[in-house]
C-alpha cells in the first residue's frame, strides 16, 4: 500500500555509516526501490507482509508554520540498531539487510554494522529467518545469502572481512531481476530454511 | 542494546496525526519509554527480539558541515503505513501498536490510523500475533487487547469509534507496571494466542 505524502520527494544526499558521502539518487536506491516494489507485490498478493523500516533519525528542532504542517529543521542520522527489512512469511518471522557493491571479486562487509549482524544472530536464535541480500552491481546479480555463510567470513578475525564472489556463485542463491515481482527473493525460501 | 548517539537528546514537540500539537516530553513518551525499556529487557534476557520502528520522516534537505556530520535541515513527518512495534517471540511474528488516552470512560480510536488496522489484519491472516496496547493515563492502567475485540468496535459503522472502559475491564488483559521488566506485556501471550 503506497501512501501519498503532501511533500514532493526530492533527491537528497546521504552519508553512509561514517564513511563516504554518496548520492542517494544512484548507489543503493536501485536496490531499495526494487525491494520496495517486490514487497508491495508480496503484500498485494497476500504472499508476505514485509516492509523496509524508516531511516532512524534524531530530531532536535521542529517548527510549526501552522497546525497541520510540522517542519523538522534540525535532525541527524542515527546508527541503526537492527536491519532494514522485516516481516512475516508463511507464519515465519523474516529479517534481512540488503547491500550493494561495485566490486567484481568480493563483497566487502565493512558497510554492514556489527549491531546488524548481532541482531540477525538473535533472530536466528529465536527461530526466525535472517539473511542478507547482496547486489553485485557490476554483474547485475542479486544473491540471497544464508546467515551461517556470512558469519563464517564475519567471524574470521584474520580474514579480510569480505566474501569472495566465488562463494556466492557456489553457496549463495542467485535471484534474477524480473517484472512482477521485480526481485522474487522468497524463491530462496527452502535454501534459507536449510540454514 | 542501546546505542549512544553523538548528539544530545532534546525535548521536541510533535504533531499527532493531523490533530493537536502536543508536547512529546509528556503525553505518549511515558508509554514509549516504558515499552522501550521492556523490549530491551526482553532482548537482554533472550526472551524476545522486539523493537520500536523509527518515526517515518521525509527528508528534503541535508547540510554537510563536515564529512562526519550530516545535518538534516528540512524534513517532514510521514504517515506511518504500519504499526510502531514488531519482532519475534517464541518463533512467532509479533506486531503491535501502543496508544494512550486521558479519557476515563472509553478509549477513542481516532488516533489509530486505518493503515495500521489493515496492517494488523494482514498480520493475523499471515499467522502472526497482532494486538494493541492501550494505556488509560487517568487510571495508570495498561491493557493488552486482542485484535478481534478492537475490530468489533473499529468495524462498527454506526458506532462512536471508541472502546468503552468496561470492555477493557471485561475482555482486555490488564498489565501492571513493574520494575524489571517495566511492563511485562508478553504475560498476555496465552490470551493473544487465543484470539
């Protein structure tokens, strides 16, 4: 279900977690849009109810030009304590993060926040389905990856904190972009249940 | 898990959905704080993983005084499409909204958004546990209420769109405020499974 807001959406720039300034209009937005459309399709067809969570913001100042319109004039991005997406499918609690990289050889894990990995661990412990969707922009390939494989690289202290492309090819679940739904990631369900 | 943000939390004023301007420092904040503390307790003790979702904001302008600090200088509140709280307990997907009223005789439903009720309906259809926590500030009483009872009043076209206090006394699940956890709403679990 789409809500129409009274304010026009404009292109804004965002800062990735303590790293580079990027333009939200390109990097990351394709993946977010494709997932939002997919989740809307899932909801419309009573397949699953999964949403992207709002970006966490610390609001400091609000102006009231009139009763109806509150204008936030000072706010800051907060570090997310959980993943971006969660919901329900086939009675299961589903929870995941989605990341994109321009690399061709491996997927760097540095822009996944430690809290997010700890969160996914807890979800798994509680009987939920937690995973990560990785988008290799250079290949235009989307991989659903089991948490256990991600953790193998995440927990490797001596490792380079990235997952080689070959690992995705071998043990990830490739999802092809399509029309309706745009990215049918729930096709990886049996693969995920087997985690 | 609590994250410490680099910016001091200040008291801000918020606008309830198209209605009155209220001070966030009192109305609503007690309920939100008590639930956040409870959810933190649940997570710390590996009981459940439940979070409040961030407030949905439409960001329009961002300033960059330096690389590290992005300052949002223009943003607006958006209408939430889902409820405020969700997570996992005993393998079940859990989803709820929490509301507060100063009324003594009945709980008005006007500040619950139609999208939120539709969302809870879908959750129930998917096999999840959906409910609402009502706080009667005048009595300092918290009631967990099954969705089916809320819907009885919500769907009553000729009704006054409020739930009488007597209904809570009779068919709600009263939760007393305590110390640790502050509001043990998962005590209502069997009541909710019976919905």
